[in-house]
C-alpha cells in the first residue's frame, strides 16, 4: 500500500510540473479537493499542432459550398457530354459528316467545361448538404440548357439563333413540348433524334440518371435526388440505397420506352420514328419527327398506342416499382394520387 501511494505521489508530482497544470492544481488546493490522477494523465494527451492543422483543414473543406457545387457541376457536365454520342452515331448513319461535326464540337465543349470546373477541386471529399443539392441542380439545368443549344446553332439546318436554340433545348429538357421549329420533315435525322433525346433525358430527369452513376466516382446523391424529384414520395427510399432507387426507376422508364417503341414499330412506323416517338410519349414531351405529329401516320392503332402509353407515363413510376416488388397492381390502384388522376373511386 505504501509503495503504491509513493508511486501515485511521484506521478502526481511529475504531472503537476507539466506546463499549464499549475493553475488547475492551485484551484484544487483552494477548494480543498485532492488532485485527480486521471485528470493529470488526460492533460498529457494534448493535441499536437499537426493534428490541429489537419482538423482545421478538414473543417474548411467541409464548409466550402462553392467548391462542392463546382465539383458536382463539373462531374455532371462530364457525364452529360456522353449523351452526344448517340446523335453522333445517328448523324453518321443517316446524314453524313457535316451533321456529325456540330455534335462532336458540343461534346468537346461540354467535356472541356466540365473538366475545367472539376479538375481544380478534384481532390475535394466533402459531402453534399441539402442546400448544396439545390444549388447544383439549378446550376446544372441552366448550363445544360445553354450547352445543349450548341448543336442547333452550329448545324446548317436549322441553324438557330442563341435565344431560339436555348428555348428549344429548355423546352425539350423540361418536356414542355413547345417548339419554334417548322419543316421538321426536311431536317436532318440527327437533329430530330436529338430533340427526342432531350425529351427522354428530361422525362425521368438527367440528374436522377447521374445519381445512379455518381457512386462509381465516390459521390453520394441523396441531396441531388431530393432537389430534382418532385412529389411527396421523394423522401421515401424505395430501396435501402438511393443509387439503387435511381437505377430501378431508370430501368422501368427504359423498359417502358422499349415497349412503346416496339408497339409503334409493329403498328406501322419506321424504326427511327418509333424510337423518337416513344421517347417523347413516355416523357410527355410531345416532340415529333413530322410537322403533323401523330396525325402524319393516319393510323388509329398508332393513336391508341400513343394514348395508352401517355396514360401509363402520367403515373408515378415509383408505383410501378412498388407493384413489381409486391407482385400485384393493387398497389397502383389503391394509391390516392392515381385514383384522383383517373377521377374515379376505386373500392
């Protein structure tokens, strides 16, 4: 016991001479409390300047919303540049080199701009916050409308002005359906396909597509998903991971597009027209490859197919996923939003 007390006393004596401990022991003597061995030992675990600097740097990185937005916008623009590849393929197959060039230049401009935003902050590992998600989505859609207008301006046909090209692009991405173009039957196939592809990307949301791909780059996308997706179901995860949710929604969306295109093709459309009209039908965008739209084909079957898939596309795609998981369409019919949409009381 005496040896143990001596060792404790020695430890207290040594620790009491450490810098910064005198004031604490003086206060303990004034209050009459004996010095604490645990407190003295804890005082020895001081944060080194290197650790303090690392923590400060990490805190500054986490509190850099501008860098976070720049990082995300750059990545999204790099991903969006890949969407110029299908129009390039269509132009090469149908139209020739002159129509390939505008889409190739747009790909280069979009990729270069994305890398210019991303490379300076490529080592940033900050997590997205909700407000960051809204800023990124707004900035991305504005840049998307501007850069997506480049093919319309560079192409010999229609060779649109900046304002008209941005209007056409924004109308396609937002699936508004308004257009200022006429003489669609004479336009290059690549331009017609590109308009339909804008509807396709805007129908489900290009940001939702990005959410499915961003985890491969080590970036989470929950905040982007919430900022992009409308409706009350955006706060409910259909799967444990938001990435799987985005992938499942896009699989359903793509599957419906394939079914719609095959139906149009079987009803008498050419394969090109069937694909383009399926994109605009499922997106509810309405862009067509002809001035007379669906009326160009003079087919009741095509009009019925268009009406059926338009009705299907108007339903929340999350309900289709829940129905597939439950193995029953009752989930869809019992949904209050769906019942209100059909304006009928289901039992």
